[in-house]
């Protein structure tokens, strides 16, 4: 016969287990934080706030966007990596998430796979290959031939800074095309685009939102897009591959990741809510206005995507000998 005291202890333990299980099943039971590694006002921040509002409506819990810019996105990334693995701190990861460890080495402070779990790839950010309108090129093939002319200025390509996605895309382009090019970094896309408009730099890869004012005023000319297939955002524009460079595709991205150890049930809850945005007309319209394309895929698909992206850029960084100090 079981002693009454022991029975009470078993009952109490069972009740505690039940309550803990019920509490876990109630996720989210308090406010969620989306940690954005950039300053307020940019595309990533605007997108995070749109997604936060949709999540809040669907999950019935407050969703707050917290901006933690700095140190090449590593401040925000490490903050989330060290937070409790309970789904209440979510990182809005960008392409720099998988690129960072190759650029900063041990200074990055995190490993994308060991310290995090994927939730969903939210969107991709197609980049345009733009040139000076006076440059006698109409496609990638003619651009490559022009770069081979030996003219020092013609062999310059611009970027918004060392180690940025458009810098790495330029290095990938040079490597695949067999070109010896000069990387000219600027403090942002606007100064780089201004240099192209002034014919000081021949070309650059750039997001649609940043390029739009220069495109509208015909100060730069688009000749291709970096996606693997034509983009719905610019269907008449050929891909870089179509335009003359086989197997080239490079698309920056934005997605949600959470700390390693976060329960799969929590990730499933978030993913299910995010998936509802895939065909949401408002999301589609707002994303298109920002020059980004909605994805909202599964955690497994996002994991595979990130792994492939990491390998690609690790190779580019290694071959071009790029570091965060460049």
C-alpha cells in the first residue's frame, strides 16, 4: 500500500507537470520581441513591423519590434543567441547572419547552426545589376567584354561597404566571369549609385528600393536581376544567367530564427502563423512596394536554404580574401 504522504507528493508532482505542460501549450502567453539588427526606418525594420502586426492579430499576443543595430548585425544576433530558448525573442536575420562568421571569424561570437534554430524564410531581396547609362552595354555579355578592355575606371565596381551582400555579389560575378576587377566601397548604396551616375564606377548590384530614384531619373540603367528565375517585381528584366553568365544567382534574404533549444512546438506555432501571410494581399502589396518577394516557407526548407547560402559565401570570402577589416 502506498503511504498517504507519498500519494500526495505524486499528486502534487503530477499537477505541477500538468500545469507546466498547459502553460507550454498556451504559447504565447506574454509579449514576443522581434529583434531587428538594423536602425528604424529601413526595409528590414518596416517589414518586421508589418509581420509583427500580422502575428499579433493571429496569435493574440503583443508583438514588439526592438531595434539593436551595430557591429555588422552581431550585437542583435548575440543578444538573441544568449536569450532564453522559449520563443519570446525572435531574431529578424538577414543574409549577414550566415555571412558574419566568415567575415568576423571568432569575433562574430555565434554559429548560425549551433546557436540557432530556423523558423521561416520570410522574404528574398532581388538585386539589380545596374550600370552607367552611357556605358555601351546592353547585357551581361557586353558588360564582361567592356570590363576586359583594360580601362582602369571601367574595371571598377561599387558596393555599399566591405563584406556587404552587394560587395560579395560583385566578387562572385568577377570570379565567375574571369575578370580582374577593383572593388570600390562606399558608405551606403546612395553614394555608390551616385558614383555610377557620375561614371566614376562602372556597375554595382543593388536592391530595387535603393535604386528606384536613380532608375526613375535615368541616372543608372538596369541590365539584369540576380534571382535564379525572372522576378515578378521586374518580369521584363532578364536574370544575370539569361543575360550571359551561366549559373549566377544571388539573392539576399530575411527570415526568423530563434535560440537553439527552443521547443519544436513553439517553432511550429510561429511557422503556422507566418504561413498565413504567404497569400495575404496586404503583405504581398507592401512587400512589392519595398522591392522584396514573400516566401514564408517551412523551418526545414529555411534550414537547407541557409546552409547552401552559407557555403556559397564562405567560398567567395575565402577566395577573395575578404575580412571585416577590409
